[in-house]
């Protein structure tokens, strides 16, 4: 994947986010899109080697439109400033967690997990964590997970790595305050992320590195998906 070409275009669209410039440079965008889709296809094939549940996912299934929905936004820029792909067995709009890559100048990252879960599914996940604490800790406090994503803390998406984008300030209603691992119950999502530099996706071995990161997150993903799937 020619990440240099992709990021160069994204810098240009940030400086020229208007339809006239985009249409004048449509060939440029088409070349970028082709490179990105080639990378996504290679990534899907690689993930299949350790997670066959996503074998049916196509590049089109995983990719997002480049055009922004500006109807409810004060920012009327017509185009996104990044390219992203979400590879999930049940589709991009499902609650079932999956694998994500994000290319944006000075904000490239990979992520894994489930986001925007409704209260009933969060409650079920919290109950499962309490009922199977050892299995949960094995998934999120092992050496590989901590290396790539860190522990449960107050990291934000601006942090170099983290686990849990949103958290309650106190324990969730109905759960014991004295539970030893209450911070995991305060989480409102089960999403982990790891920022990478601008050169990352252009390296010859980027698939190898992403594979290691996603493999480290897969036990957490499997744990939460086992609960989420009861509601899908």
C-alpha cells in the first residue's frame, strides 16, 4: 500500500476541501482509493489467517464513503480528511466488534473492539466480566495486550495507546462498589487502540505488525463478542 501517496492526498484535501478542487483532481483520488482498497484487501486476507469469521467480508463491506454527511454538522466541508476501514464479521453497523485501520496525516492508528454499545449489552458484558474475571484478566492484562494497548486507565484517543474510550465517573448502577476490578465495569465501550507514525502503513512488513497487534486484542474481542452476539 502506497501510504505516502494516500497521506499526501489527504494533506491536499485538507487544504482544498471543496468540490471544485476534488473534481479537478479526481484521477488523483481514484489512484489513492485504489491503493487503499488494495491494502484493505491484503489486510482482510491476513486477518482471515487467525480469525476465519471475517472471511466473507469484502473490501466494499469494510470501507467507508469519502463524502461527509454535513446535514447536522456546522462543518460543511464535503470530504473527509482520513481513510478508514472496519473489518467486522457482522458488518460495519453491527454491535459485534471488529478490526479498524485509520490513515490520516499525523493521526494514523489501528483499533479493535466494540463501540457505542447500548446499556443492556453493556450490562451483560459487565456481568460476564464479574462472572468470569479470570478469563477477562487473561485477555486484557497479558503481556502482549499491555504492550500494544496499555492497561485500563484514563487514556483518550489522543493518547498513543489505550483501552476504553469512554468511562463512567463512578460505578455503574446495580454493581458492587467493592468489586476489585470496578474500573473495567466503568467502561462504556471495549475498544483498544494504538497510534502509529506516518510511515507505518508504507512499510514492507506493515501487515506483520498489524497482525501482531490484532492478535493481541483478539481474546478481548472474543470475550465481548460472545456476549454481544446474544443480542444480534
